């Protein structure tokens, strides 16, 4: 399992799609899954930049993971966003996780997000998501470190191809992966 983490606008979706295509990995985006739900309160929370309750996110993800082939590598884009979610996923498969943490200056993230056209990329929602990310990422990374999960921190401000090369190197360097 390869987990993509990073501030909004850091390139998680772009890079996870590139990696999935190159190696024929399945890819799960929790954001896309949640935006696809019909529950209006969840849609409103997303549009406001709020985090969705852990139980809801884990429930949706657990259903999707239960339908996936057991021995096929897969990517999760944008999960976990809380330490509770990180604990849940690491207890599921602690030995097979790689975390790709895309680093990006918040002001650069805001500039990138201005080019997208999503309801949750409005100024207030972006500011809220950046603040939540800054508050929550350190405990999540600390928890993964405590479980000896491999974490690759990659400068997300580089070109798409340069970032992709670093991600591929990280994944290929992991001796547990057969790619």
C-alpha cells in the first residue's frame, strides 16, 4: 500500500495517478469517494473544507478495500487525515505501507489551487484545509514512524516529472515491493 500525503495542492492526485498508470496499481482517492456520496451534509462539509468524521471515512474506505484483490499493490490518495485514521490503516497492513509525503510551501499551494475548479477550493475552505493539515500532519507522521513505516518526503515544488522520478525511486528502493 502506497499512501500519498501532502498539503492541498501539493500534487497528490497528479502523482498518484502517474504512479498507478506506470505500474498498473489500483488507486483510491478518499476525496473522490467522499465527493461521490449523495449525502448533502457530507458534501457541505467538504465544500467548507471541514474534515469528515473518521467513522464515515473509514467505513467508506473499508468497503472499497474489501472489494480489492488481496495481492495487488494499491495507492491511497489523501488518507489518512487524522491520527485515528492513521492508526486504523497502519493496524490493517503495517508492514506493507510506504508513505509519500509531498512537501509544498502553503503560499505555493494556494497559487496552485487557484487554477483548479472545485467547490472546496474557495479561499476560506483552502485556508481551513491548510491549517488542519499543519496541525494534523506531524502526529500522523510520528505515528507512522513509531510503527517503522517507510516515509519518503519529496519536494512537491519541483516539476511533475522530477517529483515522479523521486517517487518511483522511493517505491523501487523498498525491498518489499516487486515492480
